[in-house]
């Protein structure tokens, strides 16, 4: 193997390994749904909203007409919103699917010493399901 071929092989392996990183943007059963940076939560408490149709989607997100469309025949949009009573250092998100076809969503909000009330949000697309099949936990650390 000549130098160029070896270099291309090494670069390919580096890119392949970096694409296998453990981020939460995609999985075999969910996709991270991008909300705009100016998305404004209009809530006063932590909650998860299960959106299963276009009417509910438009009711909640019509202020953002450029959002990616959702095929509600196949997918459910999980919109998770909360308010931290302190600044936010990091939000760890976990979503898993149990054998009983229930989904468990765990959000860990690591706060910092800032004295601001800070809203946050996360959204996922999962295979079509009902609200009863979602188990939601939030922890402020």
C-alpha cells in the first residue's frame, strides 16, 4: 500500500469512529428533532408533550413555519420543556425503549450558580405511540 492509500484508510477510519460517537442525535428508534434557537417555551412547569397529529403540532409550533415536517402516520413528536431556577451548565438526555414497548425519557439538568431563571427544551421523534407509553423523569442536579 502506498502512502496516499494508507493516509486515506487512516482518515476513513477516523471519520468512521467519530461518527460512532455516543451523542443523542440519532438512534435505531429515535431522532433528535431540531427546534429553532429562538424557540420560546410558554410554560410554567416541567412537562413532556406528546404530539401525534398535525393539528396539535400547528397549535403548539405555528410560530415556527420553517420546522421540519413530521409524518404523524408513522411518528410521534416528544416535546420536553422545563424551567431551571438557576443557570444551566449542561442538559443530559437519555431515551430508551423497554421490552414492553414503553419509552423512558430521563432529563438531567445540571445547574450552575447563576441566579437566572432559565427555560430549556428538547424534542425527539419516535415511532408512533401513545402518551401512556411514555415514562418521563427530570432531575435538577
